[in-house]
């Protein structure tokens, strides 16, 4: 314990050690919490699709290359045209997200290689991030045009409509209607 000598407190070595140890321990715990807290907010970068090599892409020449040479240079495409084998697409996208937020595209390259019926390259087109369409769904329902009917309207909406005049169902027995079956 502390002793008073000439009005000053004198601490033992053990007390000084415990004070310094507790300060260092508190500092270490605080730095650890800070490191863990900031690591959860780190940016996540991802790459999806084709790895674009500008030199290889620039080497594809319309009129000179064919399907086999394009496949040998760039590899198999990300996807081909839906009807026929005239168009090949190589898609590359870089995404970035912060912690738990939705990822957003930062860069995108779509390489569109078009072939003629003989299999020769006709054109090589490049499209970027301007082709990304931003959609925003509106809730959990798809908006449609037309009448908005409730469940009860759907169930009970036809009551009274059966057998109404001009609906083809009613009595009468006269066969003077203008329909194909005389109704």
C-alpha cells in the first residue's frame, strides 16, 4: 500500500506494475476492438466473368480471323447468340461493395464478336457500363394494367351475370340470335 513520506505518497513496485499492466491491457483491448470494428467496414472488390486482355482483344481483326482463331485467342465465349452461332459475347464485370451493402458495378466490358455464315469475323464491338440497366422492383407485387379486383370481386363478381340478356344463356326458346350457333 501507499505510505506517506514527507507528505508524498510512495507506491510499491507491485502497485506501479499493476497500474501499468492495466493501462497496457486496456490499450490492447481498445486497439483490438478498433481493428475488428474497422475490418467489418472494409470494401469488397470482386471480378466476374472473362478476364479481358486488351492486347489479345485488339489482335482480333475483322475479315482476317475466323471462329477457330477467335476461340484460340480469347477462349470460349461467355455465351453465344440465342438463335444460331453468329454472335459470341465475352462479358467481364468488376463489382464493389461496402460491408453488407448490395454490390454495385464499377466497370463492365462486353465484347461482341460477330461472324458471317462462313465463320469469318465481321465486326468486334465493345460496350461498357452504359449498358447496365438499373431496375427498381416496386414491392412484392408486379404492377399490371387493367382492373384491380379483390378476392371477393373475383369470387362473387359473376353472380347475376349468368342468364342475363344478351349473354347467350337465358330462356326464351327463340332462335333468332345472330351468332354462329343461333344464340
